[in-house]
C-alpha cells in the first residue's frame, strides 16, 4: 500500500542511511550549537575526518571542554567564537570575528536552535524561537556568504526539522499576537521560514560553486526543549519519558557528515533531507510567494540589504 505523501517522512526515517569514507582534512568548518546533542556529534565526526573547526557557542565553559576533547582525540585545530543567537548583535560580532580570523570557509553548518513552550520575546522584541531558529542563522549565513563563495567549492547545511510540518509561518504576525501560540506551532513556523529562505538562497547561489541544503537530524536525544524557560511538566516529560523513544544523536552526526563530505553531494543544492534521504517538505514550506515575503521581512528584521 502506498504511503500518503504527508506521511512519507515516517518511512524515510526507517530507511538505511547513506555514508561516505571521504575525508575533510584541513577544511575549515563552522558549526553552531556544537557543545551538545546533534552539533556535538557532528563536530566529533568532522574532527575525526581531519576538518579544522570553528565552534560558535553560547557557553565558554562547555565550548572549551569540547575543544579540549577534540584537539586531544584528533589533533585538529578547534577555535571558539562566543555568541548568544537570541541577540542579533552578537551574531554580527561572531561573523565579524570569523571573517577577521579565517580566510576560508569550506563548510557552514547552522545547528543552533531552541524550543519554547511559552511565548517569549528577545530583548529586541522578536519572538525567541523565530529569532534563534531562523533569523540568527539567516543573518549569520548572509554575513559569511561572500567568504564562503570565495572559498568555493563549499557547502552550507541548515539543520532544520520535520517540525516544519506543524505550522506555516505568518509574516504579518511573527510575534504571535493574533494567532494562538503553542510550542509546536512556533517551532514549525520558524523551521518553515528557514526552509523557505533555503530555496531562495539556492537560486541566488547558482553558478557560485556553493550549495545549500536543509536536513532533519532524526528523532534523537538532545537538550532541545530542556531550557529552564519551558514548562516543568514538559521538561520532565521529555527528559524521563520521551527520551526513552529517541535514538542516540550519533546518527545525526553521521548524516550531517555525509551531506558535508560525500562527493556525490558536491552539486546537490536546494534540497531537504530526512537524515540522508531526500524528501519533499510540507506544501506550505514550498510556497515560493510566501518565501519571498519571508525573505523580505527577514532582511528587514536583521538590517540586511539585498546584496546576494
């Protein structure tokens, strides 16, 4: 029996995943959210392949611990840039620090993300989940983009989520004042916005030698949603019940590495992957007219000009 298209992601999650033996010796790889979960496993896999890392992290203590581990185990160069992605000014400072220090960027993985069960706003008045999960990675990517293009061939990977299926994005109500806020809806809206701008960027990057793709990292154990700002009941549910049904995050690290290193992925761009299986996103995440509106409002909120 043929599975309905909207449920195909459940089948894809159980399919054998693709792997690669390709190495990334000496390749400069920028990764956000690398101190735990999916990002940590990806950082380990990249370091094991010989890649030099720049970890963008919020906690200096956690980042230094991971840096020491990776340097000791793999002998690669690991640098740390600190930034809180709920503050766009810090995103700008992080990008500036990277541009000042590193003449090449071969790989950019935007992995940092949050989940909120309650509606909260950043200091700048932006809904937190939308800011961290979409605007920050949008701004960070755009600020680094010229350097990535200069380094081509290069790859950009947006760690997204099947959660984009939970909700479309409302460009005229990004702070959820007129729509009912739930954790799933806000997360879905932010991930939808991120996907919509992936398609736009993929078009703008044609013929540059730079690819950009998005991926769902699998239903794996992570700290996402365990932030103290979330409901205690939700945190207890995720930590002690939901976690029992989740897979180890190593599978996410392996999948990210495949997308980052596999030779057969060199020219693949503008796609969404469930781990390593190409997949069709939800219909609302393919609405190109909506995507153009999201692009424009994202540029406005981040203070960017249309320079790509």
